[in-house]
């Protein structure tokens, strides 16, 4: 009998949060193994043997595959567990959903993750106000672009009436923006989709405060 999938996880990791939402929406039971990013556990030999980048998430599937990178994991889940579909099959909507997801996951999130913020403070000697200004600048620039990209095609969610990969990327990013008190009133399309997502129990169950430290 196949083993239960194992998610190497950290409750505040945006990338891991995306994968938790996907697993929950698809009803895939899994076991969570916390990897503490604050104490540096991800850089240890044990975790690097699982993921040479030393990142979370890492999903060990029921068949023993070891998958890294949140968008790649979600793409695998969408093929292995196709209901509900998170990445459209049709070429045009597929490209649009992926463009929105990549805007967050590749252009916004990497500039504001923990290792970058630490480097700004420890290696470059920046004070906390400067770090906070850096964070807010890249968040707002990225969200402004996402608002413009999403608005023409949005419904209840960022692309029509059902959650997509783009929404899975949006929810953690807005949660982080709120943690850093970044104003969000200029992004009504994003706020509407985020509210609709967080009203879903599988999404709510993936939130950092529900997962725990």
C-alpha cells in the first residue's frame, strides 16, 4: 500500500502555503513535517539531502517521488489528482493563469522572502525601516501589475468562478502584505478574490495560524 504523502513545510512559508491550499482543495491527505526556517533547519545536511536548495516545500509523494518548487508540485498534483482543476487545459486561459501565478511566485515573492530580508539587514547593514520600505515597494509594484492583469478576466476569483493556481499564489502574498502593514485598498480585484478564497474551508485550513508554529 502506498505511503501517505509527506510535506516538508513551514507555516509562514508562502511557497509551502500554496501547496497546502492545493492539497486541501484536492482532498489529498498528507503528513506535515515542519522545517524551521527561523532557526536555519532548512540549511542542515538532513534537509539538503532531501532538497539540495535547502528550501521548503518539498513533497514526498505516496510513490516515493521527491518534488521541489511549489509551482512544480502543484502542477504535478493537478495531473495526479485532476479534480478540481487548478491550471486550465485550454492554451489561452492556461497561459493567463500561469502568468499571474508567475508574477507573484517569481517576480514578487523572491525579493521579499526571509533569506533576502536577512541579507539586507545582516550583510548590507540596513536598518529595519529600510528593510520594511524595500518589502512594501516590491509588494505594491507587483500587486499593481497583478491587479491590472487580473481585472479583465476576473470573476469571483482571479480567473473566473473557480480557484486557480493564480489564487493559490495570491492568498499567501496578501497574508504577508498584511503582516508588514502594506496598504491594499488600491487592489479591489485582488481583495475580492482573496476574500472568496479564504471563505473556503480547505483554504482557511491551510493558513499559518491554523497550521501552527
